[in-house]
């Protein structure tokens, strides 16, 4: 699993997005950052061309 996001980075991202969290909410969301980071890694992973949706989709005529 991915590493948790460092607290200062998390705080900067929340401030940039204009999101304010109470301490309990901050800890809750910060605790979920390993899942978010793993999702980002999975989405950005290189994939072979055979998994391209256009190669398996046949439009109806």
C-alpha cells in the first residue's frame, strides 16, 4: 500500500482547495490518504495497448 501523505502537504492541498477541517475530520481524511495515493498510482500505471477500450468497443451502425 502507498505511504500516507505528509501532514504539511495535506494541509497545503486542503488550504489550496479552500477546505477547512476540524482536527477530527483532518485525522480521518489524512488517515485515508494511503488509499487515495494507491488509487493515483494505479490510475497512472502504464498499461499495454490491448487494454485500450477503443480496441474492444465496436459501435453499432
